[in-house]
């Protein structure tokens, strides 16, 4: 078996913000869905109007494929190591999406290269329970799914947990979520490491869970305040940079598109006014930005790597 090249393991983005360090831990970067496969209302003129910065970095017109990323954020404070959104995972049965199915990627090696061994993680946070945000919650050991971070507290928002709890009589299944609760959430509960939280929960006096419903019922954003600096881990409130000039574009994965749009407008308006650094989960390089208002949408100011 060939060794994974070092360039594939080293963090592609790490920086300090206030008194914390932030590192991006990649699980996937490459072609995503087609433009209308992801955003049914997307039109060709949207790409043409912003081709100078969207093409080819975030969209390939030859294949009509979005360029996307799936990554975690490692936040290291003076006291704790905290993971936000745990990507796809290895060996997970995901027949509805070949990109997610039975993978074998060096995500743990990338985490180590960023300065964190799994046993050093103190908290695991997630914006929501979709398959590409919770996969590394667990790994397979001796035929069983067990928590990857055995010393961590996994903070699950109560409303999101209830939405996907397959043990409930009122559970509404979704094909893309088959197996996810059973292999990536329930083992954490059974190990006694899950902590159910509500909006407003604060971790390490720096990270605050805030409501961002629409993508899922319990969807959240996580606000960072660190020695006078601010950032927002925005999860799937915004999936792709094309939603900056066109925030009205809603993803096929939004449970409630109208509510998701209202949330996106609220979050982006606040970010434009405050200058908070946006740290999405799915933006391809350069991965994060500040924004300013521009017409009916927003314009990014990319953070240099």
C-alpha cells in the first residue's frame, strides 16, 4: 500500500484569532453536485455575472459541477481542544452518495498534523446531524462503532437529536440519513459521552451555540469570541460561495427552504455588519471570508491562507 503523501496530511489552513488557534481538517475537496442538482433555482447567468471570482475556483463550467469541501474545524484555546463538525468518516455505509460510501481517508492523520491526538479532544460540537458532519464521531474497532474521541464530551443540540432519533415513534426517515444515527450518534450515547444542550450553551467562555433553523429543525451556528476577535462557524447556513451574491438559492438538502433563506439572510446581514470571520464547512479554498453588502447579496473578502 502506498503511503499518503505528506502534502495530503498537512493542514491546508491554520491561523490564530485572538487567543485561540484554528485549523481546518479536510475530509474531502473536489467535485460536488451539479449546479441545479444542489440549487434547483440556479441559472447560468449567475455564474457569468461573477465568473471573475467563482470560476474556476468554486465552479467548473465544463462539467457543471460545483467545487466543494467537507472539513472540520479544530479550535485550540488556552484550556481545551474543540472539534466542530466531524465530516464523513471512514467505513461508513452510505449507499445514497458514492463520495461518502465506505471511505478510507487520512483524516485522523490530518488531525494529528494539526496538533491534536483523538484522546486530546475535550469537546466535539456539531452544527447538525447530516452524514457529512458527524461521521468521525465514531470509528470501527473490533467490529463495533465506538467514539473516536474517548475523553471528549459530545455536545448534541437537543432539538437536532430528537429530529434524527430513530428510536422515536414519530421519527421521519430520510434516505440520505440511513444508518447515520445508528453508526455515528447512538454509539456515543451508549458510551455515556453525549451531552444534550440547548441554544445559548457556552463552551470555554468562547464558543456559543446559536439557533439557525431551516436546513434542519435544530440546525445551529457556533459563535467564537476570543480576546476581542470574533468568528462564526456557519455550518450549512451557506453551502457555497454562489449563495453570497444570490442568498435566495436554497439547497436541495434544506428541510424548510423558506426558513433556511430567512436564517441565511439574518446570519449574513449580521456578519456583514459586524465583520465577523465566516468559517463555513463546505467552501473550497480559500475556505473562509469576511463579507460586505453588495446589491441584494454580499461580496466576500477572502482571508489569506
